[in-house]
C-alpha cells in the first residue's frame, strides 16, 4: 500500500492538526492531517506523551494512506478517539514532518504557542493499572479535604496536615502513598519536553487509560508534600525507587514532579536558569536540554538556537556566546562549569552540557536549588561586566581582579553525597547496619574535623564560628538571619558534638541515643541539607587567611578572581601565554560583598580565559 506523503506547510505560522475519525475501540485508527493557521484553528486537544520505544510500529490511515507511529502515541489516540464524533488533536510525531529538518526547526519554535492555543492538553501516562486507577481516586479524595482547609495553605500546622491525611485517606495512608508513587513513576514525569507542554497548557488533564484527573489536583498534592516536612518524610518512606539507576540521588522522582509543579508557576525564568534547574529530566536528543526550554524562557528573544542540523558543541557555543554580555546568564552558565572536569568542557569557560550529564556524580541535583536567577551575593560591588570573545570564539576576554591564591585545600569528599551509600547502608543484620551507618558517619566526621582544622589556621580567632559562617553562607554575616538559620547557629556546637559521638560511640544504646538527639534538634534538617550541598565542594584557605568553598578540581596555587559585574568569585589556573583556565565558582568569606574592589594594590585588568 502507498505510504502517506506530507504536503509542505506553505503559510507563516501554519500547523497541521489530526482530524481523528470517530470509531469503536476495535476499529483501526483513521483520519486526515489538515493545514490550519495557528491563530485560527478549530478547537483542538494537544497531546503530551512519551515517545518511548518506537517498536513495534503501529498503523493509522491518513486520507486513506497508511502512516506508521510508535506504540505509545497509537495507544493514546485509541483512548482519545470519540465513538460518535470527529476529534481534532495535535501530536508532534504526526503533525510535524520529522524528516524535514527545516520544518522541524520551525515547528519546534512554535510548540509553546501550539500548546497555549489548545483548548486542553491530554497528558497521556499510558494504560491504566490497578495502582494508578486507585491513585486517581485517592487524589480526588485529597482534593476534597484540601479544599476544606480554611487557613492559608502556605502555613499548615502539623496537626492540620495530619487532619487532612486522615480525612482523605483514613487508615489507608500507606496504600494511598504507594498508589500515588505508582502514578509519579510513569515515564512522562521524567521527560524534558513535558515541562514546556505543561507550562503552556491552558487546561492540562492527566489521562491513564480511560481514567482522567485534572493536573491541578496532583499539583495540590505536590504542594502539600513540599509544605509539610512530616508528610514528605512519611511519603518518602513508601517510595518504591528511592534511588534511580545512575542518578545517585534519593527522591529523584519526587524532585522531578516538584520541579514540574514549580515550573508551571507563571513567573519570569531565564533560559539558563531553566536549563540548570531541569538537567535531571530525560531526552533522547541531548540538544533538547536546551531547545525544550527556549519556548518558556522570559529572555527567549535573545537566543536563536533551535537547529537540529547543528551538532551539540555548536549549540553550546551559541548558547554561551549569547551569555557573555549578561552577568546573570553567565553566572548560571558557569554554575555548570564547576561540575565538569576540564577535559569534558568545550573550553574551560564553556561547558558541554552533554558531557556534564555524562560526568555527573550526583552534584547536579545537590546544586540545582542553590542556583538562583537573582543575586545572593555581590562580590564585584558596583562594577559592570566587560567581556568579549576572541580567537573565533575560543577565548573570553573578561575584566577582573586577581585577589588571592589557594594555600590549603581539604579533601574531595563528593562520594559522601552519593545516595548509593545510604541505600547500601541498610543491607544486612542490625549489627551490620550499625557498622555501615557508623562508617559513613565516621567519614562525615573526619571531613568536618578537617574543615575545622583548616578554619583554625585562618585569620579568625574562633575556628568553629568561622566554619559555621562558611557553612551557612557569608550573606548571613552582619545581616538579619532567617529564623531557621538562627536555630542552626544556636544549636551548631551541640550538633558537632553529637556528630562525633555518632561516629565513634561503640555502645549501641548510647549511639542510638545520640542519633535520636541529633534528629530531634530543630536545626537537624536544615543543617543536613547544607552539609550535603557543601560536600560537592572543597573547603580551603587562601594565602591571605580567607576560608571558603572551592570547585572540586581546584588545586593549591590556583588564583581567586573577582570578575567585574559578577556575583561570585571564581577559581582560575594559569595556563600558557598569560592565559588562564576557569575552574569554577567559589564562596570565600570576606570576598562576597564587594570587598575585592577596595583592596590596595589589586587592579582590574583583562583576563583571557581559554
């Protein structure tokens, strides 16, 4: 039989819609692809789905001619087809001629507008299962309980949270949690493109087999879990896959779902911010880590990137070239640099996002939420970024100040942040579990002890206070301290003592008591999250007695540089011909609030990064 041939789109901002014929469940799919201007389409539903395994190929008849599509889309169309009337749908695999690169580039640029123009978006999660069908029921019950909450949802007490769980799930919370996890573990939640599709959709609806649920009901549950630490702790206990293969990070499924929910909030987000925040989502083509975010970026007009004819390195270069005139975008770009070995970068100052993902050691997620698109610090004072490209884009000339030099570095302890250690700790009998946990805690304590020893050699008198300031952030010094961090400061000495007991106590009862005492302190969760984030950096001291956090690849003898207009200091290393290699960002006490600009004998000069 003759195969369907696409007729070209000839009008500006024109798209194809699938007019899907009515049919019974057992009938073959049939319809036609109609051309329509995007600004004048009939009412249609956009389909958000996972392409998945393309085999075995399935058939659909378009204008009487056979087309082949993947099994995931075929299944979605069977369930979205109406028994008695035609349905207008948009699905990328059918409505874009994937073999025409020029058309594909043009249509992908319009995808955000296409989802925005759709009257609804069907989020196809796949065929229903008993667990997922139950999850939909639980989430509907939760929505009723949630809507009955009379106080501000952002300020829920522990008792209120327990009351909502009781009203929604009764004595079956465990089953409800397991069923909701089954829903969240559907592959759709890990796919990169769904972020744009969700953000742009007017009325997103989750569809599983013949069961449907408004996205808003799931979003309410995710908000509830995020806002209530005790609920989150309970929910995480029933996670069936706490550690995804190769991810090395606990709770990745929940984190992705939370990121989806946050991205859907209508606020301006820079392209680089979106790229950095969403690297743990999956896409078959690594270029889509960039392309999939362009349509929802507030600064999208600055970038002309979508070209499936360009290799990944060229796309990364074009992205970086657009950042050198904007200090915030450059900071966000360089937040990826410090995660990658020098050999994995396009240039020392230019990350290859594909290689960042290949080389990740768990650092990406640890750093995702610490990278912001606003200024936490102001290392360069009131100076202005001055940077331009040289040597055909291979080198970056940027004005800055060499203010200090690395004198002493602590060890690289990134492996302590690897969630596989936590997973492996609970294998074996009780005594073995204690030994496993204590081995990890002993390594943690040795790291803390090393940091305290380095802090003791600095120019400050109180080593513990100096390390505490470095751990909590220089921005807290001489400023109003948030209540949660004020508690950390007040309980810091107690926690340090308990960490040592937990690391070395041989008596099981005394050891368990120390763990319980540590976990019961109000500061426990906040301090733990700060330690986990810092484990992906190295603690060090400079020649001038400053202490702080440096990139994992830093070495003694590297320079600390404050570039004009940039928020953070950076570690750089002398190369050949007076040029330097960018290593990555630093947090150095005494250099985070513009102090570098006033240092006697330190002048601003152009520094060439290769």
